């Protein structure tokens, strides 16, 4: 057979890129098609939400945004909680909020629900929202609102596929709104079905036990609706015009099928933090009668709770029992909860010192609560139920001590697969404190986000709990929960006399290798910078502080006989301070101070308590102790301000923060002073966390007296004993607190 000769020289081959010519049309087509899809996606929504809002579209809401960020008052520093009063400004501006077809159980609104359905889905609803949602039409969306998914799976840990509750909500006045919701077995008995239909109950689409394994009898949601009357409209109108005279609204004034104005169902609320990251005291709350909303009997929100404890504030379980009963060792019970109207939690004011110069703080460490009841660990208490028995003994301790502030020092959640839904756990962890109407603050531990990295969501939930002073802090700082509280004097001068700092010590570092155990995390450089900036902004005061005249306090101040304070020399310096973070620093395990001028009895006072855990610090030292704590002084040094003592050392080297307080190590409750700084541990407070037989659970008490000049501490155990009463700072303490010992 004749050989075909190539049309080029045998030593020549065409360049490789010439072979791509045949692919160019296909590649060009793919690129053009991709560009078209992207353009359609971007240009298909060219109208802003505000434009739709003006057309009467009911998906978007209006919220009031505080303009306090523009103020530069004393309460405007980053991450601060203050009681100087006000939110830094009276002005406000309006902006579009999240759309009403997004589920948010913390949003403050009074928009009613028009329809409910239960829908299973074989795929994650967050990936295929349209596919998983109930069927609808544009006409129904306009009349009743779009379907909103309750983003909590009814089949979590109990079923084979996803199962969610959906609802519609609308501002329209010509649609009926849901007032009641209950669970009924399917099919209901004839007499029950007749009674339900006679009373106007409507059966919702979908089986509440769809996908549950082992298979359970079918159950349905039934809901009852009510038409909106003029009285309901008056309630909404009065909500935003509380001083308006009561009068009858005539039909000619407002058409019944008209949508309520976009901001008519919104309750404005100070978030407690400005857009720049400054944290302030929340001003709105249930103490303001004009903001208490009882908008008829209409249901405004639906939530799911796991476990048997009380639901989140403002919600209540529906009648008919749980969706799924818990089975020990397999799953916890699942319940549907609803909110009626718009109840707002009572807000805590930043507490002040008492007129006798005292302030008491209780630290509660390492609750390790679970979605269920939790299991008791390492205790001889019998019978014992972890979470509920812990709450009972904490209630007794609170009644005995009557603190002015409670600090939860991390690991409120157990992690380890038992706190898989943080919202259900957060609903109960502070219950004994909330029941006694005590202000409280909280920081995170390494277990709090062990299952899901949701610290920001947890903090938002805590902010919406009664009497909470917890704040997320500036977004530019690593972690969630970097904030501080200024404690003020009780007299008319309202002087800042003590500071409480709170930092997020994070959880775990990233693994370098998949099979290696992750090490504990550490405080970051941004947190060092944040603390130094805040400390430098603290204004010095005349110390020791005396109230502004005895006339403000009557005989109370005279009876306290402050002659000792009056004779002392005054110093212009920042107030004393304490700091909480969960995971201790490496310096917490340094040797205790051993000044040469002290005898053995005095030296023992510098290291009090037990240490039965290993070192719980991170292996990485970020330098927080020396670059932050030891670098921020009571008196900011400058050449003209340096004062020398009789030994030739600077008087200005005393640190602002004298005491660091931690959780994390359940079997360690010691207070040790190293290089002038106290590092104190609480010891475990909960039966649900690990412990050791013979080592009772305990809380740590800090008694701050003489308007912040003296800090005293001790522990209270489950059997009521007071353990290791010691003075850390001030009169009666071993000298050298806050000072370099090198």
C-alpha cells in the first residue's frame, strides 16, 4: 500500500497551539454562556429592596438604626458597657432590614402568620430551598406571603431525611392570622375531628413524623385563625404612637385590604453596640411600658426546641405534647414553640457600687450543660441529674451570697456531641440567675463551639436574654466577647471606680496534621492592641475615692467612719481592674512571688488553693501577660510623670489589672500571685463537668470594697462551706500587687 506523504517536511511539526484551533469555538461558547448566566443573575435584581418596599412588597421591613456611633461620649469606647446614661445620641436613621421571608426568632416585629405546613426533603433545604419548600403561586405569595422555613430540623437525630416547618406571614389586613397551634394524632377520633372543625381549626399539610425511625404514628399540626379587626389595627397604631389619644379608626381612614406601612410592625431596639464596635447599655426593654406589645392573640414566630427544659425567652410550647418524645441514649425530645405578640426581655442596668463602697461578683465556671438533662460525673451525690441538680445548688448559692453581678467564665455548653443545639442549651444555663433578676456577663470557653462554630449566634442569643450584659465586642478584634464594664460610684458624681474586662480565649488551634490532637488556642495580637487602646482611654481618678459629699448618702457614709481613707494621700491613677478569660496564660503556672522581706506565713498567702489538674494553657505564648497586662499601668508613664520610691524604682509601674480569673481547669481552685499579678481559678461549678471525688463543686466570690481599692475572694462549695478566704489587693493583702517582682 502506498504511503501517504505528509504535507510538511519530515523534520517539521506544527506548534502545539495550532491543535487548539478546533476547540476555540467550544471554549468561546462556554465562556459566553457563563457570562450570560452571571449577567442575568446580577441584572435580574437591579431594583433595590427599598424600591420594592415603596411598591408595597411585604417581604422587606424597616428598622431603626441608632446613630450613637457618631457620639464620642464616655460610653463610646470599643467594647464598653457603661452606665453613664443614654446611647450616645438621640438621632436615628432608617434602613432596610432583613426580608420578612427570612426566619429569625430574635427579630422584633409583630407580623402575623397566615399559613403553616410541614414538608420533608431528601436533600438539605439550605442547598435546595425552592425544591424543598411547599408549593405556591405568585398570587398566594402576594396574598399570604412567601414560605418561610424554620431552620431547625424536626428530624435532627431522630429521622432519615430532613423535616421542617414552613409558614407564611403577611402585613395585609384582609387575611386571617393564626392565633393557636396544636398537635393532633392522625386520623383524629370522630368526636375530636368534629370539635376541631366546629371551632374553626384547620389541618396543616404534612406529617410531623415523616422520616422518623423507627416509624411512628402520623401526627398533624392544626391551627386556628382569626380575622384582623379595627381593634388590632389600633393596637399596632398605638405601638408607634403611644401618646396618641384613644379613638375609633373609621374605614374611610384606612382601607381594610391596604398593607400596613413597612415600619408599623417593627419594635426599635438599641442593640447595645454601635456600628463601629462600641458596646453600650441597651436602652429599650420591658420596663418601658410604651414598648410592651400585646398585639391580640396572634402568633408572630415559630421555633423548635430540643430537650425537656423551658424554651427560649418569649416562647411557649404548643399544646398536644412533643413532636417526638426523647429516648434515653438515642435522642432528646423535640417540641414546637411559638411566640405571641412581641415580648421583650427585661434589660439589666450596669450595676453600681453600694453606698458602703462594696460590690460582690460570683463566678460560675464550666457548667457543661447538654441539650438533655446531662449526666453527673465524678461525684458521690446520689441520685444525681447533671444540669438540673447543678441549677438547684447554684440557686442556693445565689440566695446565700446575693451577688451584684454573675460572671459565667466559659464552657456553658458541654460540646462532646451532647450540646448539638446551642440555642436549646442557652435557654436554660442562666435560669437561676435570671429568676433572681441579677445582671450577668459571659465569656466563651473551648467547648462552647466544639460542635458548630457559632459563637456569634450564641452571643446574639445571650444578648436577647433577660438581665444580660454580654456583648460581642468590636468585629475588628479576634474572637467574640471582647468587652468591658465600667463600675461607677453610687453618688451624684457617678465616677468610674472599677473596671471589669472580658476576653475570648478562643477554643483550639488548627490541626497541623489530621491525626494530631489540636492544641488550645491563645489570645491574639489584635486582643493585645484592643486592651492597650482601651486601657489608655481610661481616665485617671483621685484615689482612694470618696463619695461626693455626705449629704447625698445621709448617715450611711458617716456611720462607715472613713477617717482612714481621709488621712491617706491621694493619687491620680486609673481605677483598679480585673479580667476574665477562660483558658489561662502560661504565666499562670509560674512560681509564686517570693519577696525576700516576707516570712513563710506571709509567703503562703501568695499561693492559696488546690491544683489537681495539669497545666491547661496553650503551648503557644502570644505574650499577652507581658505585652498587655504588664504593659498597661495605673499611671501612663511619661518622663515628667515618673515618680521614684525610696528604693529608686518607678511608682508608675503598677499594672492596671491586678487579678486574672479563669475557668477551664475543674479540679484547680487556687489563687497564685506571679510577678505581681494574681491568677485565680474557680474550680468546676457543675455536676455535668468532670471533677474528682472529694472535691466539691464550687463558685468563686469576689468582694470588692472601699470603692475598688480592696479585692477579697473565697470559694463557696456545694455543702455550704466557705473556703480559702484571702485578700488579694488593698488593706490586709501582701504588698506588691500589680508591681514587678523581678
